[in-house]
C-alpha cells in the first residue's frame, strides 16, 4: 500500500516525511521552497516539470518505507 499519493500536497509530504526532499530535488523538482509548493499536489508539480508521476511516486514511497 502506498503511503504517499499523487493527490497529496508537496508541502504536506515534505513536512511529514523530510526524507522526501532529496527524492524531489534529485527528480528535478527543486522548487520545494517556492510558492507553488504550498498549494500544488505531487501530481501537479510532477506534471509541471514534465516528470513521470508514477516513477516519482515509487521513489517517494521507497524513501519513506526505508524509514519505517
């Protein structure tokens, strides 16, 4: 079961799972501190950056599962 979904807010996951910052930055979503990060979902942000949302979701969930 996925912990993080593409409908979750960027800042929501960053605040709950700080280990996701590295995954987002390495994926090309370097705007963690930008205004859009406060209202965009992971899916929206990935689409805006031309990223494969499904692949990003796998990497994000792998990152948080390592901490469990």
